[in-house]
């Protein structure tokens, strides 16, 4: 009896977990998906109930089927963004297929279909029956997608900077002290809800954005300014919903390297006036993306990577001496014993936590600094300002 009781509890927990996952998935889908809807009529304009309507994603061939209601309308919800066609089939009418249309985030894409009398074996392809004007939702917002994300100038390749190309979005003042770099419709910069593929992408401490994917991995992002539905909630300063790309039945990929180099720049006005060379800036932002099918029509993948290497030296403010620290080969290997008394004492203080010549080894509140034996277990070497080279990340030597 006890064993059966344990099995019953375990089964209940598994069912509860499965239900929770489904519930969360469903709620998240509302944030990053769209709806296809419309009305089907006969040649005289009378509504047609019971017509079978199939909405198909042309990239993945995933199809959703429904039937028109007594008023001739149909509605398919929670569709991932992408290109879709609508097929309508009814007894005594030709089979009608629309041209593909793009479904965007939070969009209600309407297809009003007029059937033609004939055999269902006959197929009619209509050029476009999609209504471009939003007639269902009162939400005020705009989308940025496709080539716009890749082609628009984007210094630093932060996709979210493209939000400034939308009406009602302005840069925030530097002296606000709030997280974020822009405001939506006059709201606070730290009152914006950031969504990534339907999940909340806000820092829980300052409410800023946590992660911004590189532009080559973004399918679309949408800025909702006001009047958005209750499913969004959370903040009143606007919504920015980002949806990343997904794979399809064909392989697609990209390789990129965005270059900025002072050799290609003109000198600044003030540098020329003061007889100074150009500021040094060498930046490479490189990476690749790849997407495609794992199981055709069923399972797909998409991956992306971006890296950055940058070296920069800027002209100092007038009256302030310019200094650039160049480490010696010994210092790059952790040996600061011959780097001057001040530098040696600072490193030894960090390693030992004990006062050094010319360095009391105290923090800004006059509290003793802790020792860091991980970086040099040998006390004698630590006192000489020598870091164990095996504890140095190779990346820091570049």
C-alpha cells in the first residue's frame, strides 16, 4: 500500500510538472506570436460557414487547420512569425490558395477570401487578399524586421539601438541615473519591458535589458508604445519584443566580419588643430549563423555566434597627460617583482592582504583588504608580487 502511495504521488508530481510546462509555454507564446484571421464569402458576398481553412508556414510547412463559423469567420492564434499562405476549401467551390504574406509580432493578419464556384479539384491562386491595416487590436506599435536590421547603420551592432528609428522613441538624458538608453512615448528608460522570444529579458535589479542578440540572429523586433493588451503588463514604459530566427526546410547561413579601423578614418578637428595623430581604433566584430532542418517538416535548428576584438586609444582631455600601460613579457606572465616599488607593492598587497612598503593595503573605507592565495599559494613569491602564471586566463594576455 505504501509503495502504491509513493507511485501515486510521483505520478501526480509528473502530471503537475507537465501541466506547468504547457501553461508556461502557452503564456509565453502570446508575447512573440501573431494571429491569422478573416472572413470567407461566396461570389455574391454572402458568408460561407463550414469552409475548411488551412494556414501554412511556407518555411517549415507547419499547418494549422480550422473551419469558418456560422458568420463565415476564421481565426488561428499563437502562430510563430514568418511567411504564411491560407488555403480555403468548400463543397461546390474551387480550392483557393493565397500568396504568402508576412506575419509579424503581435499582428492580426487578416485574409478576406472570396470563393469561386467550381470543382474542388480546381486550384485558384490569388495575388494578395491580406489586409495591411490593423483592424483588430488597438495597440500602437511598429516592427523592424528583415533586411532593415542588417542594412541600417548600427555602430556597435546592438540591435536594440534600431528602436530609435521608430516614432515616439527618443534617447534618454545621461543624467537620469536610470538604466536604459532610450525612452518610449515619454516613459522612463527603466520602465520598459524587454521580451526575448516571449520570455522576460529584464534585469531584476535595475530593470535594464539582460541580453541583446546580434543582428544576424534576429528575425524581428517590435516596439509597442501604448494601449497594449493585458498579456504584456509588468511595466508602463513600453514593450520591446525581440524574436530570434528559426530554422526551416532549407539550409541558410551567413559569415560576417564588420571592421572599424583608424586607417580608414579622417583625423578629428581638434586633433588636427593641436597637431595630434588620429585616435587609435581597431575593432573587428565577426561571426556566423546557420539554420536548417533536422527532421524535414518536423524539427529545425538555428545557431549563431559573434565575437569582438578591439583596441582603442583616445586623445586625452586638454591639460591631462596621456598614459598607456604596456605590460612587459614578465608582467604578462605574472611577474611584477621588477615593476617598480608601487606596482610591486600593489600586487603583493592583492595576493597577501598584508601591508607593503608604501601601501597600507586598505580599501576606500580603511578596511584591510583580503588575501587572494588562489593566485599565488606560495607566500614567499606572493610577497614579491609574483602571480602564479597557471592562474592567469590566457585571454587576458591578448
